C-alpha cells in the first residue's frame, strides 16, 4: 500500500491524548493499522501528549489512565494474534461492524451514484461515522465542514485540489477547507468518513441533495 496522505500532527496528538470523538478514533485506528509512517509519528505524539496533559493538570497523568491509553494503542498497532478478523475492513472498523466484508454491506442509496451506510456508534456519540460509496466519475458537491472531518479511502480513488487519494490515504480536513472530490477510478470509490457536524454544502443543488446524502 502506497500511502501519500497522512493524519496531521494535531489529530495524532489528540488521539494520543484520548480527546478525539468515537468516530474519529475508529478512523484514526484504521489508518494507523495501514500506515507505519503515522504509527511512528504517534509514538512521538503519545509522549508529547502525555507531557502536555501533565503540565496542564499540574500533576502526572494517572498510571491507570496512561496504561489504558497505551493498551488501546497497542491493540490498534499490534493486534493480538488470537483475533483474526474475517473481514476485509480495517481491524477497528471490522470489530464495530461485526466482521462484515466490504462486498456485503447493506448500502442505502441516497442519490444517483451515491450510497451510504451509517456505522453504529455508542448512544449519545457526538460524532458520526459513515461509509460512502461513490460511483465512477461521480463528483461530490463542493463543501466546507462544520467541524473536523476525516476521510479514509478503502477502495477506488478520487482526486480534489489536495491531490489524489487511494486506498489507505486519509484526508484530514478542518473547518476552513473546501473541496470537491471527483472519483477517478474504474471502480466505485468507497471511503469511511468521520465528522462532527453536518458538512456545509455550497450550492443550492447541494443543499437539496444534502438531506439525502446525509453528510
Ligand atoms: Zn499515515
């Protein structure tokens, strides 16, 4: 896997400090499982994150808290041999989806060439996680974001002004960035998207489509 788009340092730091939302945590873990570059960056961020927490709290992070964080990171980075997912999804996603395969997902068609699947999260989660399947040549409406949005490509590819995104690549976007992905693979592009609030679409047509697409 040739990954060229990575998580940014702020996201890794937040993950290391345990302050990302549930959806973002699952997506970050999924990318980490694929990406040695970000795993190395995380090791550094984890140390930094612990240091920041300690200085903010004025006292050391509790050993229990720290051990729990490290244990969860280890589970992501070096899953136990005994757990062998039957799914072709990344481990963190396979666990929450019950080992379903990409080909067996029950998609909900939202618009021509656009299907989505809502990944079930904890009740009361302030973040959402969606699988999105876009048909060949499909263009998503140009949109900005109401909050931090992460997109991980699982299959196919798209390009936008940030470059080309293929399996394993992650688009780590904050609220200021607007983009308009266009699917450029010969197959459907399937990605998983974690977001905080509904994306803010730019065009009237997009505003009409948004309730159906639901992102
Ligand atoms: Zn990476």
